[in-house]
C-alpha cells in the first residue's frame, strides 16, 4: 500500500496591482484556489517591495503596467535576492511576453485570469520549489524561451524549436512544425535576442533556424532562395545574401 503523500505547503502570496477591481478579482480566485495563502496586497511597485521585505512571500501575482515602478521593475529589483519570491505576471497585455523571460517569471497570465489557469500556474511554482537547488547556469546573452499568446493563455516556446519567423505587421509569426504563434515584437528586436549561431536572417521579414535550411539555390536571374527542411521556400534578400552564402563556406 502506497504511503500517503504530504499535502503541498500553501504559498504565501502577495497580489500587486494598481486596479482595485483587479485586486478584488484575484483575491476571490486565490480564495478558491488550493495551495495559496494570501498574505497581502499592494497597489504599486514601491509598496510591493516594502511588503516583500516585511512579509517574505513565496509568490507574487504581479501586474506589469503600473504607474511608477512597474511589474518588470519589481521583478528586476528582486532578481538578486537569494530568497526572492516566485513571480507570476497577471496582465492585460501580451507585448511584455519576451521581457518576462529576462526576469525569470514562472508564468504569464492574461487578464481576465481564470481559476483553472491560476491553478496550473500555482502547480508550476510548486514544481519549481520541489526541484533541488542547482548551480545557476551562466547566461548566454541570447533568449532561450518565449511566452506566446495562445487562445486565452500564454505558453512557453523554446527558441531551439522555432523553424522560422515571419513578420506580419506589428507581430512575428513563430513557425514550430505544423503550428504557429503570433508574438508582439519587431523582427529587429527578435534578431537581436536570438543566437546568431543558431538563427540567420534571410530577408527583411524572415529569420530561419540555420539547421532547418536544406539547400540554397538561384533562379538564374540573380534571385536566391533557401529551401527549408519542411518544404517551405524563402526568398533571400540581397542585403542578407552574403551571410546566407557563408553557410556553405562560400
């Protein structure tokens, strides 16, 4: 007969949001969610930092867009603390999704936050706390993961899984196998964040993972294309042709 599993310790949780109705909604959700012990609320970033110092919470449910010190600023201020609380961002905007990984957020929830989605995020925090402490890897300087909006939630996408990126107005479409996701980011910003040893820009509107390129060819009129492993054809812009040819050692 299997031994009983000890229940998870409730996470001492602090809500940070400048909108009273948003705080009230999260308070109700916290009361309905297992594994949360609500210890306080803060209506701005400065108050949040003071309460973190005084209350030592395990978890922050933190808005991003706030006057004064915003949610990213709170996360950055706590980043160097050895016992910093886990952070779950709760925001109405998806354009902060890339920056959320820079501050090691555990999850990124879009408002209005659902009880089911909050429960999943809390479970993720518990999973993280159960992991034995390991030596923190040295940062590479390149973004390894992204948060991307999918239906009513945000999901993690590993940079290594992205086959190609195509610009669509103010968004980038990340192609991963047969699926694709839209990310609110400029192509120049994404190019700056991605490891150039892993990705190459082939056109003003296209970035491709290098090992996803099957061959390069030209049409006899000076126009070059890259054929990708999934059968997609990408036209290579003149500005990027020299770098593309360098893949072949030419």
